């Protein structure tokens, strides 16, 4: 029980730091807020902030990193007999229906705050590229677990991830320019169908059996 309480306290502290920082960033801009200010308003020390988030950019990217990490599940979560393309297509459309943040079809206040910050802050945009590199690497690893030594694995992962990234950018652009997730949903599904049809022509039944 004691260990459970300790872990809960850590999660609460992490969330307090994140929420405080996002409020300050939204009010004044990312570059105008110091880590010391975040610590003082969150009621923790500056060292505590760094214990949870190695850099100021990591505070913004914390939740988004979890979302992109889930992208690899498009490979491992396939149904028996499904190809890479078919499984990823089905799962991506299901996530669109849930308005999952990794699809870009998320109109929650938190996601909108992140979109605006990325548009205004070059250092955050640069760090986001590292998340994409890491997510694509996880996808490659997931494929290689099924096909050890297959030289096609990184190319298949690269093509699939490029499509997912394109769809995410299109969807987040719709949200950024004022569409709700429900309004954008039909176009998002149509775009996914088009993109996966094109990908299917290249990868075909790869990993189907």
C-alpha cells in the first residue's frame, strides 16, 4: 500500500508540473517562461521539475510522446492473417473514431494548446522530429520481431510511418483551422482510405502470413 501511495504522489506531482507549465506557456509563450517560475507556481523545487522533465521542451512533449509510442501497436496489434497494411489501416480508422491524439483528429483543449505552441516555438518543432524518429524505430523493431533479419523491415516501417505522419499532419491542420473532430472525421477517413490504398500497391500482403 505504501508503495502505491508513493507512485500516486509521483503521478500527481508530474501532472501538477505539466498542467502549471502548460498554463504559463499558453498565457505568455514558451520562451518567456522559466523553469524556476514553473517550479514556484507548482509548489516544487527547480530540481524536482528537472527530475521529472530533463528539459523544458519535455514538459510539453510528455503526453504526446506516449501517443506516438503507441504507433508501434499498429504492427503488433494485427489480427491473425492480417497484412501490415490491412492491420494498420483498420486500427488507424478505429483510432480516428476515438479521436486519438496520434491521429491528429483531436480537438481537446490540451491538444489545441500543443498545436499552437508547436506553431510558435521552433525548438519544440525540432524536438517533435525526434519523437517521429523514435516512433518509426519502434515500428521497425516490432516488424523485426516477426521477421528477424528481414532487410525489408526498415523500408516497410518507413513507408507506413510516412503515411501515418502525413495523415496526422492533415488532420491536425483541420483542427488548427477551426474544424471540430466530428466535422473533420469524414474527410479524415477518406484520406486514410486513399493513403492506405496507395500503400497497399507497394507493400501488398507483407506480413500477412
